[in-house]
C-alpha cells in the first residue's frame, strides 16, 4: 500500500512539473507576442525588419512595458528621456510627456525611430546591425572609438573591438535573437494604425 502511494506521489509530482513547464511556456509565448501589432506598425512606419525590433525589446525589457532602467530608461525599448524628447520633436508632438513612453505604441515607435537613426549611420559597413545596436546601447561616441582599422567597415572586427563586455554581449545576443525571430516568428496580427 505504501509503495503504491509513493508511486502515485511521484507520478503527481512529475505531472505537476510538466504542467508547470507547459503553463510557463504558454505564458512566455503569450507575453512575447503581446506587442506584435505595435511592432509591425513601427516596422512599417520606419522601414525596419520587425524581427529586429522584437529582438531589441526581448533584450531591453523582456516584454515588460513598465520596465525602468538604472539610468532612467523607460518601457519596452528602454528609451532615455532625451531620446524621447528628440523623437517627440521630430514627430511634432506638442503634448508629449515622458510618461507617454509607458504606452507600448509610443515606446516601440520611439525606439524604432531611434534604432533606424542609429543603423542609418553605418550604411558604409558590411553589416550595419552590430554598429547600430552598439550605438543604441552605448552611444555613438563609443562606436566611433571602436571603429578603428578594419573595424571601420568589417562588422566581425568591429564586434571584436567593443571594449564594454556588456555592450558586446548585448550586440551578440540581439543578433542571435534576431536570427531566431527571423526564422521562427510568424505574426498573426495586422499592424495597428499609427498617427
């Protein structure tokens, strides 16, 4: 009788474990796809691959629209207030306030606008992505320091020249996630309307 109870207990534990794994994966997938409509709208608006936007959001906030960074970065794409003000001025938003960045559509549009701006600076390279991502993370001044010799146009050499381990890891992880989303992500929504 005791042996049967032990077996039932083990079966219940194993079953609970697998149900927990299933529920966790379901929740993670749901959370990861929660902002697809806004991502697709920003991608269309700024002519940028939506898989790249999604990869940046994954790295920056793990899809938490209320995330606040250590240096005051806000929302899904971890936007600095100065960047947000520059974006609002470019869009001629007269009533913009920083808390508007907690809106997923505003945050994603602003972050995508800035990402596009960062990428456009490095079109003369073999692959603007590592340069633009490093710029998004560490700023243009640091990217210019790392663009010496072959690293000025060769993205592999550029990644090797990045002296901030956090930025190097940031760039590499987003490039890997971008490839993953590019190959595996099939959005099932249509873009939302933007202003």
